[in-house]
């Protein structure tokens, strides 16, 4: 049985304006391109209340802070190649 992964992207105005708008598309594309739809629950959250540390993306209960859109693919690669 494959591991089920949870990805939560902060959609609060600060995170969204500072990069999560682009990260949203990158994550969707990554999931689709790698056939991960059945193994990933991907959702947005209105605000994670970590505005000063944003953009914020949480994957499997690990909070990634100050995420630049350019680093999203590397983060996802590290999660999905680890198991």
C-alpha cells in the first residue's frame, strides 16, 4: 500500500501574494505529471497564522516556511523520493 501524503498550502493574502499563487500551480502540475492524484490530499487553508514566515506550505505535518516558488519542486522531490 502506498503512503498517503497531505499537502496544505496557505492561501492567506500575505502568503498568496508572496509566492503561493505560483506555488499552487506548481504543486498541481507536479501531482498530475507524476500520477500522484490517488496518493495525495492537496488543499488550501485560508491562513496558517504564520504570515511573518510565509509563504507557508505544510506537507505531512512538516511546515515549510519562506517557500519560494523556485524551490517547490525540490521540496516535493525530497518528500516523494523519501517514500
